[in-house]
């Protein structure tokens, strides 16, 4: 009986933190972010200055930060880079969006009868 020999190859894996960092770095430029937005939505916006980047940075108290968030007109857009399937993404996005809106609304205006 012939004994088979298996060669164990070490396949390098990508460091997820680096991929995330490259994604964040590339799209931290408004022109690149607008290009991404146009590609995802099929729109043709030209004015990158219309974007207001509102990415959560240093949200240490919750240990959370998102990849990309920006406002265009009155809408908040949130993009997350994922290298694997994560069933918790909808919940995380809901939390991120809630935090983003909380930064724009002060406590008193929550209870006013008109939007400000």
C-alpha cells in the first residue's frame, strides 16, 4: 500500500484591517467618494463640494466606527466595506445612522412641533 504525502501549502490571507484602511483612505477624498456614489446609484453628480463627509471617527465610547458616511442634499449615505458575509450589518447600519442623526439634532429640537 502506497502512503500518500500531502503537502500543506500556506496560502497568505489578506489582512482585513488593511483592506478597510485602503477603502477608507481612497474614499476619504470627496472626488473619489462622489465617483463611488455615482457608480452605486447610477447618478451623474459633478460637484464634489456638495458632499459633506460625516463618517464616525473616534466613537470610542461605543467602540464603533463606520467606513464611510456622507450627506448629499438632505440624505445620509453609509457605505461599509465587508470582506465576509456579516448578518449583523443591517443592525450595525441602523446604529450608525442613528448616531449620525443624533449629531445633527440637539435634545431640545427633538420635541419641537416643527423640523429645524
